[in-house]
C-alpha cells in the first residue's frame, strides 16, 4: 500500500511524457462518461450525413410511443466528416440516361389542368409488421401522383428550389442542375423535418428567409431519413403538414413536390429495426396523403434506383450506394432523369394562381 503514491507518480510522469497516449485515454474516458449519461437520460440518436454512414451526435430524451403531439425540434450538434474515397474520386458521371428506369406514366394517367384534385394512389403489399416503436404496421406503398407528366429540359428548373438533407446535398454536388439551370438548393447534413424551417442551411440562410426573399414556381422537398428514429410516424406526418403549411403561406403561387424519401439498400435495411425501408414506406405513405395534383404532387424516385418487385421498390441497388444510404456520385444522373421526365404543364400554375 505504501508504494501506491510512488506508482501514481510514475504513471503521472509517463502520461506527461506521452501526450498522445494521454489524449487517447482522456478521449475514451470522456466518451464513456458521455455514453453513460446518455444511457440514463435518453437514447442515442443517429444523424445521417452524405459523406458518412452514420455518426453519433447529441442525445435527447424522447418517448417514441408519443402520438398526437410533435416533439420539439432537437438541437443536435452536426459533425463535419471527411469525404470517402468513393465520393471524392467520382467526379464524372458514368450513368447515362438510358440507365434510368423511370416510373412510366400509366395509360390511365389523369389529364388535368389542375382544376380537379387527383387522389393519392397506393400499391397494396403484404402487411409489413413494425420492428420498432417509431412506425406502425403498414401494407401500402405510395405511388407518384397519377398525372400525365411531360418531359422537360433543365431550364424547367430555373424557377425551382430544392430543400432537404444530405441527399439533396448530393443532388446539388453531383448532379448537373446546379450548373445547367438556375435552380436554388437549400440543404444541411443531419437536418430533419422538425428543424427544417428553423436551422440555417449550409449557405447560412434559413428556409423561411429564402422563401420570403424570392418567388418560386416549383418547390421540391426530400427529408425524413434523419428522423426515422425520432417520434412516431404519425408525429412525422403532422410535422410535415406544418412545414407544408408554412411553405404555402410564404409561396402561395408555387407547386410543392414532395419527393418520397429514398430507400436504403436492402442489406442496410435488414440490419436495422429503425433505419429500414418498411419505416420509410410507412412515413412516405402518410405524407403522400397531402398530394392533391393541384397544389402538391408526390414524386417517388425510388423505382429509378431500387431493385423492384413488380411495381414495388425494394432496397436501393447495392452497387448504387457506397454506404447503404446515399447514392454514389454517378447515379445522381438517374434521379435527375426522373425529374426531367416528371414535369407538369403551365396550366397547373395558371390554375393555381386563378383559384388562390
């Protein structure tokens, strides 16, 4: 026992002489304490980044069974991960337009000038039982609004804005719309539907500020993957409606395109009870209810990048993604091609303004 002070002194001397080892030990100890506190006070929440599979961030206390009331937006600290070799090296697109498999406009597509609403349609699938408390059993997959779409060129997007998370960031970084059109992009890694209208985007501006400063005709949104483990699917649906209402208040003459949340790869989905395609389809089906073919359209780009079971998308093709969540750079061309084949006629916008 009398050697204990001497041993402590030797340990202290060693740590002082080896600062790198000291830093590692302190980091491990600090992270362990952080995890213990988080385990007592709440849950780990995973935030998804374009350049990263998953990374840990702040922990918040939350009841996933809460229904009917939306949780407050969470103040989550974003990490700044380094780019993977796959994305850094992929600077040119090698996916041609012929590679795309866009969802064909059915022969009974609705031909309308926007004067009549178009109800959302669904594919019925065998019941998928929920594997977590964040979503519910679901047997419906929402389909792209059944409208007679037109093919357009990139200038169609000159008066468009794209809003969302790291997947929209990927569309901006690796697609061609940012250089071949005057479309605007507002995105942020880790953003969720809860804080989409509050947090500054990557360019430092908030979405409400951007929408108040400039009038758009077309507003595209993809959001949701970061909050698959936040609240219940019904809470997500209610908050999505709040966001849509805010956007419509700021942009009454714009048509909103809800882009269904892109799937993850099947292997990724199979490995998670939360971050899986059943949860994604459940939430997509709920927000697709707001599409009316007049003010709001629902677009499902999943058939362009997923393996298919008939008309039902499964997981994103494994070789299309480097991390199971985001597309590799060259495959954003498929998403863009889908958008180019799903334009709406000017009569939609004219009728919208006429009946405002």
